[in-house]
């Protein structure tokens, strides 16, 4: 089965060092709050797609696992950091994709940090799951990941503000 890629970017109007310190302090809480908002966005997208998916509501409560913050190379000559994430449905996990992602963050100016989420997921359900993903699932996954990263950026800015 093929893994399907998702990649999104977000900017935080705070210095990299401040973002790094906050992510290191309590990454689990930061991503848990962001995941809750992403779930709500996915439900909104799914509601708009009900006709396309025969009236079946899509949505799941998810658990997120957060790895250790690691040092990586950012843009040439710049520091960077990354954290590995995995989230999956807490109930009926076989009906929903599991997302594996790396969230990288690095400075793009003295007062701004870029967040770069690069992930992949495998649609559940074999051939039928891939077909459903092509119709609507990918749009829901994309909306969820965009919302997650936007919320992470908002939480970082709000907390550091």
C-alpha cells in the first residue's frame, strides 16, 4: 500500500530561539491542543462533503504521540529543530489513517520562524480506501494538517506574545 504525502508550511512571528524553548517545554500539551482544533476543521470539511460520501459523517478523536526535539540543519548556515509526530484515531483506528510526520522549524529572520510539516499517511481499507481517499479523504487529511499547523503557530505566537 502506498503512503500518501502531505506537506504544509506556516510562519510564526516570533524568534526561533523562543519557539524552540516553548516546544521543548511541553510539546505534548502544545500538539494536543492543536490536534483538537484540527479535528474540528476536519469535521467542517466532512460536513460539506456529505453528499459525496453518501451522508456518512467522517471524524475521529485522535491521540498524538510527540517525539523528542532534535537538532537539524535549517537553511544553509542556520540552526533548525525537528520533532516527529504520529496521530491516529483512539477508537476504530482501522477505519482511519495514521499520520506520521516530521515538524521542522527554523529561523527565516531574527524575528520569524518557519514551521514545515512533512508527513504521510496510508488510507485504511485497501483498494477501496485509496479510492475513497482520492474522492474526499485526501481533502479531509489536508484540511486537518493545515489546521493543525495553523493552530500550532497560533499557540506559539499567543504564548510567546
